[in-house]
């Protein structure tokens, strides 16, 4: 299954470090705070590493403005496409995947153009 995620080159999210510590990086980069809840089940045990993503790349235009995307991409963040065996679907288009089970990952930053211009 293909899913999409905006993350730093160090695999860090916009809200949490790779270790799961809250670090509101989106606010420090864009000057705007966008709430992102943390569900305790994201860290079920040491063998599962659940990261947030979306199934539909078009969801990003509902969550981020073009200006926010530009600031993020100019600050070491990019768009990635993951191939994963399974996901956990959450409300509002978000889904979680286990990073330890990733089949493939590739950076596809230029695909964000399709989201905002087509």
C-alpha cells in the first residue's frame, strides 16, 4: 500500500522527534501551530514504531498551505512515498504505519506540485 509523509531528512516529523518526544517544529519553521494529537498506542512496545502519514496525497492541501509547504521544504523537510504492508486508519485522513515494516521509501518532493497546482 502506498502512503505519503512529510518528514525531515532525519526522518523526524513536524511535531515529534523520531523517538516520540514532542517538538513543535512546524511552529518554529512556519510560525504557526497546527495541533497534532498523540495517541498512547503509537508506542505499543519497543518493536513497533508508528509514524503518521496519509493515503491520499491530496490531503496535504487540507492540512497545509502552499506557504507552509514552501517553508518546510526550505528547512530540510520533504515529501516521501512509502510502500507498507498495512496501516491503521485514523480520523481526518491520517493513517499510521509501522516504520519497522516499510518495504520501500522514496523522496518525491516534486509531487507536491500536483497537490497545489492541479
